[in-house]
């Protein structure tokens, strides 16, 4: 779904390898973003409430994507965070401040995207301005 220059995509199409989604009973949550080809970087590693980060490929259907064979995947960052300390909305704001989502990408691999992992994240992503 295209919104404000971004694609918002269900985590169901996530293809970052080795990921185990958190239990809904805990305050551990996962957010996944693609920053496009604008050279943006999300400065999340030092933010209170961010537990871990990893980069990979999301949004495609190629099995076991790599840089040289990523098919229709998008380069992405996945963030594990404590939702009692930092909100998904705050991560959306950091995402917005970290790059220019209106810049046209020259390849799908570098497009801007927000991936959601549950209905609440989906609603917040669509309501986000």
C-alpha cells in the first residue's frame, strides 16, 4: 500500500533471516523500516528502549536473499524494542527524521517502506503524519 511516498507492508512478507517475532504477552516488540536510497540511517542503537537492531532484506518472495541475489526484496533495518519504554509512533518519527521518503528510488531494493507486525502497528502507520 502506498502512503506519503512509503510502502506499508505486513510483516508476513518479511524475509530477514533468523527472526523470531516476540510474544504478544511481553513488552518486547519489533519494527521494520526501509530507508530508501537517500543514504539515511536510523540512529536507534543508542536510544533508550531499543534492545537490538539488525539489517537485512524484507518485502519480497525470493528465498534466502543476498545482496547479489535479492530478487524483489528491500534493504531494511529491523528493531527490537521495549514498547513500555519507546513507542512504535516514536520510532516512526525517528524513521521520518532519518531520511527523505519523497525521494524517488532508482530500484525497488532502495525504496522507503514501513513494515508492520500487528494490527496496532498497521493502524499507527496509516494514521502517522
